[in-house]
C-alpha cells in the first residue's frame, strides 16, 4: 500500500529533535523557526515532557470517557490558572479542526440558529463545519459549500453589525491572529467592537486561538491584548507540543447537557499527560515572557532589512512580507542555511518557532536571512 499523496514534501527526513533544533537522518542540524505549524511550544523532546508521557504510558494510556479521569481535571485546573480564565469549562478533543467543529455546534445549540460570520483569508480547519467557515474554496468539496456563512472584511464593524441585525446569526468566529491568512492581527478596536456587538445581538463570539494561543503572541491568548472575554475559545497546536490534543474553553453562559458533545480519544490519559507537562514548562521557564521578548527583538531587527516590505505579528507569531515570490528564498534557507521556515501565499515567510527561542537563535536566523537575500539578488 502507498500513501495517499496529498502533501508536497521537502527532501528532509527529521529523526531527532532537541530544543530549538531538529536533526535529519544524516545528523545534519536545522534551526526550527516553524515548529511544525506552531505545534512545538516548549521545544523538541523537553525532558519534563518526555518523562511525563513515558511515566503515564507505563500506567495506562487510554480508556474511554465513560470513567473518571483525574488527569482531565488537573489539566483543566492548570489551564484555567495559566490563561486567567478559571471560571470557564473545558471540553477536550483531538485537534484544532475538531475544537472548531464543537465550538460552532455549541454556538448553534445556544442560539438555535445556524448562520455564522467569518472573515476573509480565514482558516479554521479542513473538516465539515470548520472548512465551511474557512475562506479557501480550493480545499472545499461540493458537500462543503452551503449557504449560511458570510465572509466579511476584517476590521469592518459596520458590515458585522449589518449582518447581526438580520437576527439570523448564531456566532462570529475569528482568529486571534490570522495564520495562513498572512499573520494579520485584528485591530484592538475591532475586537472590542465585536464583543460588544455579539453581546448586543445575542450572537456567540468564538476566538480561534489554535495557532495564536498558548503563549505564542506574548500573552496566553492573542485576544488578551484587547481585554475582552469571548464566549468560546478554541485551542490545539501548542497545547500538546506534538501530541494530538485540542479543546474548547467554554464560558459560564453555557449549560452542559449529557451527550451534547462527545469524543472517543479526546482527553485520553496520554494527551492529558502531554498537556499538563506543557503547562508546567510554560510556567516554570516563563515562556510567555520569553516569547514576547524574543519576538520583539526579532520583529525589530527584521524591520531593519531593506528587502523586507512589511513585518506583522505579535510575540513569536511573525509574518515577513516581501515584494517577490519567496519560493527560492525559503528553499535556500532550508537546504543551504539549514533553517526551517513557513510560508503564507507566495511572498510571506511565516515564523512560528518554539517559545524557548533565545536571542542567539534569532541572530543566527537574521544573519542567514541576510546572506540568502544577498546571494539571491
């Protein structure tokens, strides 16, 4: 049997990770400034993380959600403390797309409505409802095209209010920072206005913090720069540092009813052990403060490079825009300079390194980027 070939692959085969670096099968070291789509939060193979999962699998790795699992309660408690929202409840699942599926379902349950406002250039996942609210027709099958989702320009409060006035909107879903859409940060006034409008018109505000959450922005959640509180918050990626886990943080306005949500694998023992270890390390190593400090340094230095058109982002979620196609630049960085980076569109480098990134790593990247730009000019 062959693999179903849906991924364009680089000719690199990582076999080991350590901190901010990965090593290929030949022993070549690469600086990881992409973290596997922002998944690696506390660094590759962190000893506390490895020990937690290893110790747990020796006891029990899985049983269904029909029994008591105290690790779920420990994870919920530590997450509430870490993000400053202990009054919220937590529903655990397996991925970001699944988190958004459940959030959209909760919004519809609560309001009795089905229409959703999303935003242009958004990305919320590839599964049924999540892909419907994603602004990318190329990844939608005919079954995913349906009425009831309105894509608006980000930062246009008047357009949002016009749709909310129809009385047909169950919820508004927005990324804390648009990731695939080019690392675009919503204006603070827009986020505050969204909160006010959703409250006024009885719609549910869903913050997709799957990529921008877990300290990446320099705060636990990117929306916390604005002081608002969403109704629902979705998380995944950095939550498990590579172990599949996701969740929905649910405000006290929602009432849980038996059977309204469910999952086979979500919140399993190993996933909880991974999630708890991540929160332990974020706290003990002060990684959110480090993300802010390292990110500010990196953003400031990137803005000094003449070839760079614009730098966007917060903390260690950074978009570096050029006025040319960056395909050759990204390949040079990977194959010659041994640095992993991401991309958005054709001209934006996307930087999503582990939150342990230090200044010396940032300087290493900046030097190699400048070298590459000269060599390609």
